[in-house]
């Protein structure tokens, strides 16, 4: 397995450090707290110190306090770091998670960017629809007290298999061994490293070695679909072997059953032909909406419930509990209006050099954009082979042409090709043709 290097350089990039600072201090409550006010007042100094400590590999999490929370009906004790330490941990794990993501199988989810519960449910529903015979039965399992029981040495073995930067490994070792046993529930790194452990010791064993076709995992909960119960009993033995090899245990409530009974997974009960909300979610919402008196709180509860119900076949249930018709977002005819008034274009950012001599469709543009290369840049929204993209330019000629096109009644969109021209002493400029 090829190991990853040059991670530290990516972590300490100013854009990553600034984004991590903003993420940790998002929200009025955090900004107004004692820690938040200090960090905002000394932002540059704090970022310089954290950048230096990460660059040298000397950053360590030392202090934390514990707090009890109720999550999914379970009482959990989480570890809470200072905001200063959380900025550094967030900066490190943003890049680490990005490198880990490509090593995870596609049907594993939880704490992975763009892979939430609804994304995973879409895969399950698709597979059940496309292969009803091959998905007649389900094996569902859960790992017992996963975070509290994880063996730290196994996690570090996985980390050393993926990364070769000794400074990074030393910092990740500090995150993993923060607790006497297990890994911290409240630490930003625990989710990604927990996923890595199960990816190495469970996911790839099932998919690559045993050829399990319909396997899905959300954190420490897993589902396997198969054609027969006998097939799933064999897979069950493999799962037990993998989990027990790293000192963990599967909960006693595991079961194998026909999918027509409904798969209770991801907050929903998934059937071959429909999806319903989990009973506990319906009961909790009905109780809360009955007790609440504040209009504002009621709107928040309804919005939260709508976020769950819209992914299930729950139109009648939603109306019964809220008294409102469930609307599609497109029917509301609203769109995001940024405070700065700037447009936000879809698609990936590409270099203008990649577009030379290729036909494109220019759809729109926005000027006055601040980037790492300077201020007053222009971002151009384009379409290439049916795919939305965008590129930045500081060419006054391009800006002038785009401004003229905007004044025309039907100027946008227009087809063009970007060419290069040489001027001056061997300098190159990009132009529309």
C-alpha cells in the first residue's frame, strides 16, 4: 500500500488554518464567549503560533473537560477541548480526512464529506430495486461500545499504513491516546480514525477478500443484504471474526431477517417499495410539538422534522402531526441571496490553461472577487461537455468583453473557445474567440 506524504505542508496553508479558525468560532454564542472574544482579538497571533507548532510537529492536546450528553437516547460522556486546540485539530483532520476519504469503500458513511445518511440510504434503495432477488434477506449488526472499546494500538497501526510523515503520526498518536482506553468521543479526529480502523479491518475484508456485494456501514452500525439466510450466516461469521480480531464485540441484538419486515437503519425503516420514519423519531416529535409553546421553537421543530420526513414516504404523517402540507423546495421559489451580493456559481474550479482550444459555453461572471492571488479577480461560470465549471481571471480584456456581453439583451450564454496570444517579451494572454 502506497503511503501518503507531504501532509504537514498542506495543513499549514493559510487558507486551511483560516477556514479552521472560522469553523470553530462559527455562531454568535461562541464568538461572545470569553475564549471566543480573546481568539478574535488575537487571531493572527494565535494562527501563527498554531501554524508553527503544527509545522514542527510539536502540537499536542493536553487539557480537556468532560460533559455528559444524551444522543439517540443514550447517555454519553464526551471530552471538550479549548477552542484554541480545536482550531489546530480541525486544521489537521480536514486534510487527513480528505486523504482518507479516497481509501474508504463507497457504501460507508458518517463523518465523511458528502456521504451522509441519506446518501447511504439511496444506495440501499437502489440496490433493492435493481436486484430484488439478491437482496431478499438482511443481516444487521452493531458494534458494542465502539469508541470506548477501541484498541489504540490497532488505530495507530492503520495510521502508519496510510501516512509516512513522522510529525503527523506523532500528533495523531496524541489524539488517539488522549484517553486511558478507547478513543475520545468529543475529539474531531475520532470519527475519521474510527472509520479508518473499520475500513482496514472490516470493510475491505468483506468487499475485497470475501466479495460481499451489498454491504453498508454507518459508523459502527452495519447492514448486509443477500439472497439467502445461509449466505448471510456465513457473512455473519466473517464479520464476527474481523471485529473480534481487533478486540471488539458485536452486540447481541444482531439478526438475520427478510427485508419485507423493514430494515431499521439510519433513522428510517427501509422496505423494498417504501421508506418510513423510525417509530421513536415520530413519537419524540409528537411529544415535543405537543409540549412546546414558543412559536419560534415550534417552527424549528417542524423544520427539523421536515428534514427527516422529506426523505421518506411520510406526506400524510407530516400533515397529521404538523397540520401542514409537505412542499417541495422547488415549489417555494426561493434562492440563496448572499449578504455581500456576489453570485455563487456551481461546479469545480479549473485553471484557464486547461480550457485552451476547447469549446465552452460561458454562462455568467462576477467581478470583485478576492483570492489568494489578489483582489478584484473575475470568476467566470462555464459549461464544458455538459458539466458546470468555473475559472478565475485577472485579464482586463476578458473583463471588458464580459461586461459588454452583459449589456446585450440575449448576451448570455454564448459559445466560444479560449485561445492564447503572445505579446510583449514572450508574455501570454488568454482571449475569447
